[in-house]
C-alpha cells in the first residue's frame, strides 16, 4: 500500500476519435430525449493519469480492508465513495489524501466489490481511454435496460456493466 497519493492531472487530454464522438453525441441526444441526464465523466486518459486512478482505487481498497477504516458513500448524485478512519490511526493522512483525490477527480462507484483491475494501465480494458476509443458517462433517469438499448442504437456498448456501468465503447 502507498504511503501517500500525489495528485496528477489528466493532461494532455486525448480526444475521442471522431466516429466515437458522433456515436456519443447521438447516444446523449437519445438519453436526453427520454428525459434522462447525461454527464461526461472522462474521455481520453494519459497513461500517467490511468496509473494515478489505479493507485487511488487500489489504496482505497487496501485501506478499507484495515480494521477501523470504513468505506461509505456520500449521498450525492452520483454517490461518491469516502473512507473514514474511525480510530484516527496512523493512516489518517493517507485516508484524507485518498478522499481528496476522489473529490478532485469526481470518482464514483468503486468499492472493494468493484473491479479492482479498473484503470490498471496493464489491463487491455484501459487502452481505449488512451487511444480516444472510450468514454465514461453518468446517466440518470433511465433504467439500465433503457441505457443499454439507447447505447446499442447509437453503436455503443458497456463491456463490463456490472463493474463499470459508466464506461462505453463502440
């Protein structure tokens, strides 16, 4: 486990490829047309940024496994994960750093049950973000089935809907 989390920005941004931008925009219009909301969370990601996200996720999971440190979700939209060091242990500074990075990067939906490999720079599933071939979007107001139906109609799919429900690819 890391002793500290150093902040990294996602620069320079990798734009999505034009064909994906067209599909994304079509998907967004379909979601909005059904009364839903559609917020882009991430598009292109640099390798350094993916390594940073992975270290945040891994450290969150490792800290949550320690006695006296608890994970919860702040009830906002979308729900945001947060750690609490109930014992004010020696890990308090690291807990605070992880919680701050979660806020700064608007990270959602990762708990120890989530995909611990997500954003692992060595995972083939992470490559589409680096090449402009994927985006993450937070969608509300539609059922999962409606989201998948509209995504499919736009030429998109979610490769791992159970663990990365926000991740879309052609």
